[in-house]
C-alpha cells in the first residue's frame, strides 16, 4: 500500500476501545476520548428482520413494542446471545462514530469478561471483524477497569478491583500487569433489577418492567441502611384486575429485595481475598478495594464491603466509564500494556 493511500486511509480509521456491555456499549476513539455511550439494544421487525433502531432509540421501545417488533438485548451475562444482532449493533455504532462514512476499518480493543469460554471469546472477535474492524485486541474487563480507575497495575504490589456491570461482576487482584486471581460471577445489575421486579410482584401483585425496576434501583436501591429511608410511587399493572396501579415502595424493602444478589457479590469478593497470596493480601490492607461499573453506584455498597472485609473500599471516579477509559488508555499505549492483552485470532 503506497504511503499517500495509507495516510488517507488513516484519516478514516480511528482506532477504538470498546466496552461491549450487557446493558450499555461504550466506545473510546483514539485521540478523542469517549465518543459513544448507548444501550446495548436493537429493535427489529420480526416478519422482515428489518432493523428499526439501535441504542438509545431502541431502548425506548423496550416493553412498548407492537407484536411484530422485538427490542432485543443481544448480550446476556456479559456474553453474546445473538451473534447477528451484535454485529448489526457494532456496525451501526462504528459507522455512527465515523459520521456515516462506510470506508472505515479501525483496529479495536474490546473488554471481555474474564470468565468467558474460548467459543464466547471467538464470537466477540468475529462480531467485531464482521462489523468492520481490521484488527482485534482483547483485554479482560477487570484489567481494563483497573487501568481506567487509575490503579498502578504495573507495580509488584497488589491492587483489587470489583467491576459490577449489567450481566457480570468481575473481581480481581492485579499485580505486574496481570491477574493474580480473578473471579467472574453472572450476578450483577440485571439480577438486581429482576429481584426488584419479583419483590413488587410478590408483595403488591403488581408487574413492573425492566426500565421501571432499574429506575427504582437507582432512586432508592441500597446495600446498607441509610440515615434517612425513602419512599417512591411506582406505576405498574395489577396482576388481578389487569389495570394500571400505583403503589408506594420503601427503600428498606428494596434493600431487602436486593440482599440476595448483593450477598452473592460480597461472597465473591471474600472468596477472591481468600485465594490471594499472603504477601499481596498485606498490600490490600493499605490499598483496599476499588469499585467500578454501574453497580458501584448502588448506595452503601462500599460501606457494606468495609464492614464485611475490614478493608478500605472506594468508588472509582466515574465508575460507569472505567472499563472503556481503561481500554482506551491501553489502546493509546499498546506496547506498555501488551502483557495485559488476551490472545486474539485477529491480531497481527
């Protein structure tokens, strides 16, 4: 390829870091920062398979579509549940970032759950290549989150990251740009939402949707008792009468509803600490635990972990974007972070 053509090609090829999340996809463009944050949702008309909307526009359709339109979340528990829809979604986002220019072939680095299988990993790679990437790098979400949170991952001392996303919670102890021990559980934000839906159904005989449950979690959800408890009005469908109904829900009962998924996350943290070598455990007494991901914003989770582990626990700055910021930083300094990358079939 001659030099002039190569320089022109590069103008159309912004390399990207991608946090391909169960709930949200975030993209970092090299030299620009975070350029996209949209729900991982695609709306498709069933009888024609025509794509009607992607991202924000598609999420508005969740639970509101006519019978022939499906609003699909193509990732489940951090992995691809619908290969073709993920490919459509990625191609849409890549094209959107490049202002609808189709002549685009970026290198991409994608953050993936550390616990996924080789088959699941290959599905992520294939989706990116078919969506237009020319080269794919993979990095574990815990490492990306740690880098994005500003942890000194290159040090010989230990750092601990707990990344709570939509589909998975990743817990890892990191030292010398590698995971000393990591644990993935498929309990995270989605399971919290489901727990809220089930509680309201059981306690009030009222059905609410995913968006309403997420809203309840954000407004009054908590993992630890607050100084002042709250109540909010929740609208749903009465399961007996089949009519719209409004009920008053308290923060105490939502905390109780969330207790099971929260306890599972706490146990994963404890299990990781139990597997950490004694020399590195000593580092964590001073460095503590860093929380990232949307689940880090659950009120009182840091206080609960302090109580349960005895370790200082802090929330990363802008925890929702920690993974994609980390992927972006690795993209900017590939040589420095090369040991953090996972082998990919589509990398030169």
